């Protein structure tokens, strides 16, 4: 439905997005993941027709969109930013605002507002004002406001970053319900990989404005410094990662989850990266196996078999050791 071709976008001369082709198919639930500064928010702004790309084209249903997109077309796509701004007034007035602008009757506005408020668990908040809401509630109100106008394409930038698990689950269930009720295309930029794997049909990773050739887990922007012959080191959070490469300076590292050895105690192996920590999450992985997330000075995700997960008694809070070879780390 919406696609970018040959897009290169710059801010103050700095290249922030470089995509030969990026398409969001009609009816898709697409998740875009990547580190801070990877270009996710910029990508959503271009897809939302809020600004034209510096180079390249945006297409809608195969037709190029003019640099100044028609209002009728812009109304078919709605972007909810990570820190949305609510209008003065109540939650009820905020959710119904877009409908009133489009000329809907008072009865229709109230009916649709109540419907999306119920889906997102906001009925008890309808008479509250912005100052009476938490950041997570503000995000849900903004999502409800977007859903209320029934856009063809809904773009969400970190929509659950301030929400607790229950609120995030309610939001994703509301999106799934809306997709079942009518044609709706959704693209979400998110750091929450567990949610992305659970709810999205397709996941794509960005790294420094480009599509990443690796899986979206364990991506880090670093500065590589010499640490020996053909070996570099990189500081990531509270840890140091050793990498087999002759490249130095700024780079993006990817630690493939399937190349991480998981144990309860350090293994006798040639792995030069041995990190101790505790399990924080265990979840079924979309691609098969079990995704084990651990805080080892930085959050890393490893993929193990269900049998290995049981044998190692991996559960939130359990001690764990992640080991991986310097040669396993991808550099780009």
C-alpha cells in the first residue's frame, strides 16, 4: 500500500535514512525495530506523508505521491508519535476531535469514542484532563484518537514505551480487533522485541538508517578500539564486547541470538565473551525455540531449545551465563 523507493533523507546535510525499497503491504501488521537513532521515527514521518524525502519517492497504491501530499491522502494515514500531544479538554474530547473535524454527528462521535475507549480500557478516564493522566495513559488516548477516525494506515512510534504490561496488552488486542473488523494496515516502531514477535506479521530491523541484514535482536551502535591482532573491543552498556575485525571507529554490532551459548556456570570453551547476569524474560520465539532475555550488564537475547530451557531451569530471576565467540559478532 505505502512504499519508499530510492529514498535518502537528510537533516542538516546528515544522512539519516537510506532505503532502496521499503514497502508496507496492505493489511500488514509490520514492526520496525532498531537502536536509538536508527531512523525509525524518520521512516514513520515519511510514510505518514508529513514531509517528503530529500531524494526518492513515496508511493501509495503504486502511484507516486506529490511532494505536497493532497489533504485527502494524508487523512488516510495517521501517525501517533512516541510523546503525543493532547489537546486541551477531556479524554472524551480528545478521542472525538478528529471525528468532529471530519463533520461526524454528535451521536456518531460519542458512539465511536466510547467504542475505542472501551477497547483500550479508557472508559473510566473519559472525563479526565491531560494533567490527570500518566504518560502511559496519554499514549493510549493518542492511539484511541487515531483509531477513532478509522485510517487506512496507522503508524505508531513506540506506542507502549510508557505502558505497563497489562495496558500494552490491551492496546495490541485493540489493534488486532480493529484489523479483524475492517481493512487496516499498521506499522509500529518499537524497542519491545517480545511484543513485536508476538503481534507483528513481519519484523524489519534498521541500523543507521539502513535495513539490517541480521535479525533485530542485540543490535548496538558502538565505537571499536584495538584490543589485539585482528580484534577490537566495544563498550556496550556496562560490558565490553570483543570482536574479530580489522575495522575501527563507529560501527553497529549484532550478536546473533543463536550464536550465544547459555549455561548456569561458565563453560570451558574458546568463547572470549563470557557474561554473567540474570534472566529477565523467557518467551516463545517467533522463529522457533525459546527467547531468553538476560541482563548481563546490557540486555541480550539468546535462543535455546525448549528442552534446554527446561534442563537449565531458565526463568525470570535465575542466574545465567551468556558466552559467544568474538568471531560470531557481526560488524556493519
